[in-house]
């Protein structure tokens, strides 16, 4: 607190964004750090940092918080800010696991300890500072991927080490480990599979729209309308036709097609993916400069050679941007598939909502967000690397 | 009219963009500021209407220190024209021209009258152009509307930053003549930044040459060609082109002498450069000179040769 | 072509209106989709009131989200807020990776069940498209035009009001359109946390295996989405035409 109260001679030495982040962190320090509940569905009671942790560890977290506030508010190098953010995040994560052992009476297996709003706010502040520092460091694509891999490895280590085993989230996980991984595979298959299928359909369709001008407006407006139909409604609407297919087309049932379940969800996800992929393919191909195509013709390339050696590589960053949008979007929408029996992490979300068990909701939501975020960072890096290499080639 | 004293602009620790520059432009004069890119000429211009705040020094307009005014109030009193016109695409021609009067709170009727007056001044039929959008105009028309907008609130001072840079050569020449005519009529003081020496000689009553943030020389075109202050200025005013540029500054009437000559006559209003060209092309040593159809004498090759050299007669530098 | 497009939209609007006013007229159409003599038309709550509720929730959330996102975008494009720009962009980008359902489910503990968590989720999720587009629109004003605006002696506020916002309007409106369409869809999912929206009809159908319910809920939302999308596109087109011609 003293950091904020100290009068600062020149506003140049204060990082205004840092002040905002520091305020968020202070809010996090005031809100309950951990929630204790007598069983998994009753409302919890919160405890601040001092109440939720043994004195020594609470003091350690307090000290880390002070360092964090200083690093946030003052104009220090971005690497220092990154270190401060990462350190507070790591410490908060470790200690929230410790609070579970501290708060749970020995031998009580019904009691649940969950991270409280204070923990989330504090982590959010730490992530904000780290993210701001990463933005300022302007890492190259490969560097960003390295940071992501490192962060994921640390998260994996935290979970594997058992430091969080006392927390309610992992207790929920512990009682449905197999189901978790099965739904996870389902989710990944739905999201990635639908994007792959949409690419197989959408890229040729985009190419066709690029070549045949008359098709373009029609195809794009139909896909546009498809895009506006809400996911839940589209899932529902596909139940009827697919049930009919399953009943009347020989062999369809053997392929796993049925009215409810994964099939309508998969078809709907493919439908949603088509618009961004097709339109980005069209835009990307249209963006290849005429002179480049003319030069390729002039050098005697055949139509297919021009397409594969010149036009597609140059359009690739834009096409990939479309795929990124679709992948992130489908990872999110795939949660809704659970409503029609399509499985995926949404199963836990909707179960959790039904039972008002927020830990269960989190068990479904957290991996989904993590998956979407990872996909976004990886594909962003790929887009940047690709457009960067195009530019470098152009400069040669 | 405008007086710049020890004006300096520096960004951080790098060398100053404009370095301790002092100059003066008299009322009713066109001063062309010439320099290569990076010479600081645009920064100088932008410090005068305080789009850029000076690091040191001051600017006096009609004796008044511009520091005492708020930036946007100062800019409403100074016309400003930029390369590529910068017209507001969502406004009609009339709305564009009326921008500053509206900011100043003129009455709508006054604004409308002023817009029509300016359109007329630039040879654009008000009824036909008033309601068009900038995108519906040709490049030359857009440029004229840009200048008309800058003149709308009757500023005493007009700043122009490469105003004709986006135009093709033919239209550029016409736009330059038009600007010279409008300026002669309104008596507006103009400071014009350009990298084109031809344009500076054509329009400037005085030329200021800048390099590396410093003012190398500020003089009339004739003096600058006759006595360049530094090798850089000499290179800029163009070694081989110099005699022709000198000739282009004066009209035939300045070199008329009594006597007869054969062949088609030349108009007294034409430039000496045109006269030289006619002599060389038709292989004559002298041309008859006419004014409004009446013969008033002749101009000789010898006189032209004399005037094409530095310190030529009649040019008290 | 254009006449045909307008005609089928008017037909869609009329059809929707009649269906909402007198759903019983359409019972024979939906009856074959039901089993075991289940009702053909959802009768838990009137379809009209659900639709109005759905629209009101979407409208309120989109309005609030647009106002805040536009304000933020204006703030970070001013000189005073410029240092927040790269960060806010990264934050908005990361925020996009949160699935709407997760946002919805996780706001329940804060606000309980019903319209409140749905409103919050719609609001939070609606911020991003408007913010992104407003940012693109405001920073996309050509340098020549903003230089001319400054040179004419406009104050910062006048530049924003007279030049930047009008020029960015079509792009901002496209963002609001995206936000509204996403909200419309997410409001459907809001029924899983007991919000009174059209999702109630779909979910009732899914739970009781009554395809007729799923179909009518889905069709109403789809029709609303198409009509709202088109209305926005029409206004956007008008705005763009004003800027271009």
C-alpha cells in the first residue's frame, strides 16, 4: 500500500496501466482467498489470505504482493514486470493448494476447499501484468510459442505434483477421471475434426468462388445466413434430418449417424466453420497482386503450378487466419453439443449448472478455455511466421 | 507578418529536426520553403500553426506571440493545405469548405455565401459543385476545394505543405498559376513547403532553403540563383538549368527595346524563357513584341543572353 | 435479384409475426413431428412473451456492451490513453477464447439463476466485437483527413464527433451487428441457467424428445437473427454509400 501512497514527483515514473493492475491486485488481496464448504453443494464461506493460510505462508504471499505492486506501478523493464507477474501467479497457485490442507479438518472427506474470488482476482492481476510485459517485449512467433509451452509445462507440473489435490476442482476430477479424458477426447475430436472437414470442403469451395465470380455472392450469402443461426437451434434443427437419415439410409447407423449425439453437433460445427474459411480463401486469393500472377504466367507456369506455387502460398496467411477464427470458435461452441448428447467438456458444465456445483462447471470450462487459448496462440504465431516469411521472400 | 525567432524542435536526444531557425515573411508575400526530405521544412511549417509544439524559440504573427493562444484557436486563424488535400469524405464540398467558419460559429447564410464566393473564385460553378462529395471530384478539383477550405475564414496567413504533390504535371502547372492569381487578388501571406525547385521559383517571391534543420539562405529567386550562399543551395537551384530559370522569372516587356524585327510577334506578357525558345526555334536574332495586338518594339537574342547571366541588367539583386 | 431478396425478407417477417400472434394456426404443420400425442406447439409460456423477453435481453446487453466498448475504444485511441492500446488489444483477443457457455455458467455463482447471469454473459461477450471494430474504425481514419481536421482548428472532441466517429460508423456498426447476433444466440443458451428466453422451448424439446418444440424454438431464433442481421447490413450499406459516393 505504501507504494501507492508515496507521492511521486514525476508522472513519467508511474506506469498508469500498472496502477490499474495494482488496484486489481489489491482488490484480490481483500477478497476471500479460499472458500471453505462443509460439502460440495452448500454455499461456501470465504477467508482472506491471513485466514486461509498458515502465518508464515500468508506473510510470504504478502511480501510477494508488495514486490508485485512495486513492479507494476513503477516504470521498470518489461522483463522485471514479467518476472513479478509470473512469480505472484506461481506462488498464489502453490499456496491455494496449501490452503486446502490448512482449512480442511483432518479426516473430513465431505468438506471442500475451492479457490476464492480473491485468488482468481489476484491471478488475473498477475496474468494481466505478465501479458502486458509480453506485449511490450514483442516476442517473435517462436518465442511466444516457447512461453506458452513453458507455461503449460509448469501448469502440468503443478497438477502432476499433487499440490492441488486437496482442492475441490481436483476432487471432482478424481471422482470422474476416466470420464474427463473421454469427454476431452470427444471435445477435441468434435472441434478439430469439424475444422478439418470444413477445410476439406471450404478450401475448394473458396477456390471455386474465386474463379467463378457469379458463384461468390450466392455462396457467401447462404453461408452468412447459416452463421447467424444460434448454435443451440442449429443443433436442434439437425436432429430431425439426421434421425431420418439414420432410419432410412442403409449403413448410416453403422457409421454412428443418429438423430442425437455427436453427428448433428459435428455437422453444425462444420456448417459454422464454412463461412470464415470460404470467405478468407476468397479474400486471400483476391489479395494476391495481379502483377505476381502475370509474372508467373509470363514465366510459363501452368494454371495448377501458378495455384500451388504462387497463389496459395501468398494467400496462406489470410486463409490460416480464417482457420484460426473457426478453430477457437468451434472449441467454444462444442461445449453446447453436450445439450444434445454430443459429449465434450460441456457435459461437466451443464451437469454443474444443474447441480449448482461450480467446481464441476469449472472442470468443464477451464480445459475448454485453455484449449481455445492454446489454439489461438499457436495459430496466431503460425499466421505471423507465415506472413513474415512471405514478406522476407518478397524483400529478397 | 510572420516572424520566426530561434525556433528549435528536438525529439528526445537525437539531433534537432529544426535547429535555431530565424526568418521573416512580409505581409502579402509567398515564401517557398525548399529542402530535401528530412530537412525539417514540414516540421517548421507545423510549428507555425502549432500542430507541433516548438522545443524552444517563438513565432510571432502580426507581432503577436502564438504561445498566448490555444492551439486550436490559433489554427482556426491560419489556413492549412496538405498534400493529397485531406478532404473529409463524408461531407459535401460546401460542408468541407465551410469547416472553419462553422467552427467559428458563423451564421449559415454567411457560410453559404462564402462557400459560393470561393467556388466562383476557383472557377467551379457553385450550383454544380456545392453538394458533391469529394470522391465525385477530379484530382485537380479536390485540390482546389482543399485550398478553398483553407481560405474560407479569410485567414491572413496560409500554410501549404506540398499542396500540389499529388497532381500530375499538367494539372499541377495550372493549379500553380491559379494559386498565384488568387494570392495576387486576396493578398494572403503564404508559406509553402515544397521539394520542387521549379515550383518554388514559379510561385515564391522569396525562397528559403533548408537542410539538416537549418536555414541556409532566404532570398528572392533571382538573388538565390545569382549568389547561392552554399554549394548545397547552388546544386539545388540547379547548375545547368539556372540561366533558363533566371529567364523564366521575367516578362518580355522588361527587355523590350526600340527597333524592328521580322516574323511572328511574341506577347509582352510572355516570359523571357519563351522568347529565347522562340528565337532558337525560328533561327531569328530578334522578335517583334506586341501588347494587346499593338507592336511596341523588339527583344533581341543579345539582350536575352545578357539577362540569362548572373547580374544581368535591370535586376538589382 | 434485390427485389426477390426484399420480398422473401418481408415474407419472413410476416410469417414470423403471424406465427407469434397465432401459433395454434401452425399446429397441424408441427404435429407430425411429435410423438405420443405431445402438444405440437410449446405451451409452457407464450411464444410471444418468450420472444419479447429474448429480444429485450439481447437489446439491453448489446446496448450496454456497445456503449462501454465504444467508450473504451475511444479512450485508448486518444493520445492520453495510447499506452493502453496494445495491452487492451491483447486482452480483447484473449477474451475471445472464452466460450459463451463458460462465461454463462461461471457467472451463475455471482448472480444466481435467471436473467441476471445471462445479461452479464451477453454483456461481457458482446464487448469484444464492438471494441475490436471500433478500434479498427477509429484508427483507420486516413492520416491526411485527421491532419486536415487538426489543421482546421478542431479540438480533440470536435475531431472525434465531426470526423472520426462518422467515418468509423459503418465499421463500428458491423461490430455492433456481430455483437447482437452473438448475443441472440447466447441468450438461447441462457435458458440452461433458467433465463426466460426462446432457448426454453428448444431445451424443453430436447428433454422431452419433442422435435416440434426444438424446431419452433430454433426457427424463431434463426428468423430473428436473419432479420436483425439484414437490418443492420442495410443500415451499414446506407452509411457506406454516404461515405463512398
